[in-house]
């Protein structure tokens, strides 16, 4: 069982933290050229963006963010979180998100991996969150469901044996948490978009990967919501090659605040219970926000701010979602 995704149903979102995107775009040209791109410039970036010709794209900068969401919520979209503005204003059903410090990876044989094609494959085949399949992704060519996998939870693939040593796509089981990073993800915006929320901002947050935690909080939130709604979350393939910027050790020292906060963040999400009355993604995000405010808000101001940001995000999702596409155009 699979569905077909058309090229015009996809937006590729790129958060631009650096000004010169020439080499990045050219490396991705074979994968990106068929699709519409949304490039969101970090509001704190002063230099003009350098983007090569030959792409179907829209670029959004600080004035556009101000116009759509207002300056009071600008903090939600600074640094790597600028990608979330792309999630917000996209009108396509599916989103593929790739950061500007990521390049196409190569497989063990040296061939370039088409990450976009693999993301589409992951989106078009079912996930298996309710029963762990030790053969990884049973919908991949040459694979099947492991013996003992309940027939009520599978699609029958007759006369087929597993012929792969390892298939590197797998579904994360229901109840297991994962910090989903926005550097290389794909999702159905219409189904889970509002759950990807840029909320947890550190007081001393920097511009390097190791100095941010908004995507960790976002990933834990979306996984809890997906579990509650019975939606699957896949991991592993496709891989990309990321070029780290900065000094991880220095950043780790700077992010010590975040390291300590994780000792509270993980138990919180492990214990979140969502009520039956919460039937939409927005409802569930608000319930997580209420729980965070009630249980964590008094322990550290960063959690109170995160709860407020989650509520702001839900309200933005609803208000921007009601704006026509022509009004959002740059």
C-alpha cells in the first residue's frame, strides 16, 4: 500500500544561516530542481543572500516575517529556527526541510544519495509504530514483515522473502521519544505541521548547532502528539553530510544550561498524558503547553517562555493558515 506524491505537492524549506548559498544550492541542484523551494533568511543575518540561478524559489527575509506574523513573535524565527517560518507559510501538503550546512551524502559504494527521493519514499509507504519490525522497513523492495508480525497491522506481501542484510529505514515505536531535528526531515504539513514548534530558546543561545535546543523540544513534542494520534514516525534513511561550524566543546560549555534542562525535559515528555477531548494536532500542542506551564513553568523561566511560545505558535498557525496564498507571496 502506497500513495503517489506529485512534485507540486512538495515544498523544500531551507533555513539560511549563512549568506553565500552558491555551493550548497549547486550540490543539491539535481535533487532540488524539480521542486518549489522556500528559503528563509535568518532575521539576524545582515549580508545579502547569494543564490545561483535556475531554481523555482521564494525567499523570505525579516520584513516578510514582520509583515506576516508581526515583530513581537520574531524571536521564534531567529537562527536555525528561521526554517519554522517556512513551515508556517507553506501551502503545500508535504515539506522537506534541509539546512544550509548539509550536503548530499554518499553511500558505501560512493554513489550520491538522493535524499529527496528517499524522503518521498518514506512519506508514501506506511509506518509501523505499534509493533517493532526487526527487519526495519518492511515496505522496502526486497523486504517483508518479520515472522510473528500481526496480520491485522500489516499489508500482505505474498511469495516474498527478505533478501536484504540491513534496511536502514525504521519506524520509531509508539512510546519511545526521539529528538527530531529539522536539519533533514520530511513531513505531512496538513497532518502534523502545528506540532513542529520552535519553543525552547536558551537564554544564551548561539548560532551554532550545539548551542540550540529548539529542535529537541520540537521533536519530543511532535513524537508525543503523533503517538497519541496513532501516526508513525520513521528514522534513518535518508542521510545527509553536515558540515559543523564552530567548536563543539566550547558550544557544549556554553549550552550547559541546556544540558541540565534535558534532565527535566525528557521525564516531562515521558509522563505527558493527552486527554481524549484533544482530537486535533493544535488541541494536543495546547495540552502539552498547559502541562509545561503547570509542571515546569515554576522551575525555570525558560520553560514558562517555551509554554508561551507554543501557544503563540498555535495561534500563528491558525491565523496564517487562514491567509490566502497570494497575500503571503513575496
